[in-house]
């Protein structure tokens, strides 16, 4: 489980092998064996004993800012593998194989989006024609992306151009799935201009933390990207890989609107946008956590949806250094069957 702290003034400390969460006069004890990560979304206090327990149990502590982006993490500091993986990562970034990897992540993103819209079309028959038009447009853009060849540096702008067109088409389709009073004009960030983008941005922030953790455990360098270029303090590989999993956030947030679980009192008004408040975070994180923990069939095994990120990163790292994937490799990655 993820231990998520959303209440201002929460105090987290240790008692033996237990985490103790104290909010005013209320206390809750949680076994460290049940905790995967600790996510702190508001002002809270941690004892050094609690931090030590987290380090001992390989539990990362992630701090999220007000829009859900991880701005810091307490980690055990032990590398996930040898430096051979990172050397190969640097080498691949300038090769044809690097281009194919980068395109593969974007094509997977498009495939996920098309599948999501097709499933939505089956439930929303009145939108069938409009959604079909958007799906066909995405499929055409997919063909254009798949046909790109050359060195990554030379074609990066072309790739980003196709991705931008695909994004506009996709969000136009998603907008049709929302209640009319919650439809949005365009994607907006920092801060979000509407309720949909506010929820989506926060859930993407949670995904960033999940992908970064998987990269670190697999021995990948989060800062060495392929599509997203290297910049100081920019986790380019995380930005690349998250494309494969963004649809999880999309499905969760659209599902909240469809189930009429989104209320105006889940948001605080800012001068130039919206911010998710404590109540909104609780609703979103509960729904998203359940979605990520759902058991699915993936690569011929039953695992939690969130664990597929770790499995993907671990297998990719093994491929780069010529190590054949196996069930033993999956155990090394910390991926268990459910």
C-alpha cells in the first residue's frame, strides 16, 4: 500500500516495526511490511526514526507539491544495478535503436489512447461518429510516426510535431466524454484553469513519482532521456517513459466525472486557476490507488497494474546489457504475482 498523508500537521513516527500516524489526538499504527511508499502531499512532520525505518524496509518517501509533482524523495541510496546499464543508456540515445525505443514509447501511448476511445465509443453510442473521426485521425498520425527514420537529433522536432497534433486530437475527443459543465477549452498546467485539468495534472504528478522509482530500482538514469533532451535537473527519461502509462490517469479522471464523484468543493480557487484541496486529493488518490493496485494480466502473469512499470523498466535494462529476461529477473525487480 501507499501511505498517503493529506492532512496538514500530521506527525509520522516509528514504534518498533510500525509507522504511527498522528493527526491531533488520533493515532493509527501501520505495519511497515504493508507499506510500499509514503506520499506526503501537505505540511507534515517526520521523525528521524520513521525515516530510518523507511530506509531499512526499502520504502521511499515522496514529497508532492500542490499540483502533484514530486519535488523530493528520501531514498536508501543503493544503486539498482551496475553502471553498465547507464553507460549503455548514454550510448543508445544517439543510435537507430534509440530512435526505435523512443518511437515505441510514443506508439504505445497512441495505442492506449485509441483503445481508450474505442472502449468509450461502445458505451457512448451517441458519440460514435465523433469518436470514430478522432480515432481515425490518431491512427493516421500513428502511421506517420511509425515511418520516421534517421538520427534522433535530426528528427526530434518532427516527432514532437506529430505528437502535438495527436495530443490536440485526443483531448478534443476526451472533452466529449465529460459532462457539459465540466468540459475544458484546452490542456492547462501550473495552475490548471478547470477541474478536469486540475485532477489530471495531479494524477500525472503521482505517475511521475511511480516511473522515477521504477527507473531507479532498475538501474536506469532518470535524467538521460531520448525524446526529451537533457537539461539541468530535468528527469528526461521519466518524461519519456511516462507516455506509456498516462492513459491510466486519463481513465481514472474521466471515470470520476462519469460516476459524478467530482464536486466543486474539491477545489480551491486561485487568482489564475484551481488547486486540488484535501478533500479532492482524498477522492482522487483513493480512486487512482485502487486503479493502480488492480490485478491485470501482463506478459503472461497476473500482477498489479502499477507493477508493470517496474517490470518494463527492469526488462528494458536487462535487454540493454544483454541479459535475458526471466521470472528470476522479475523477482529481482520486486515484482510479485497476484
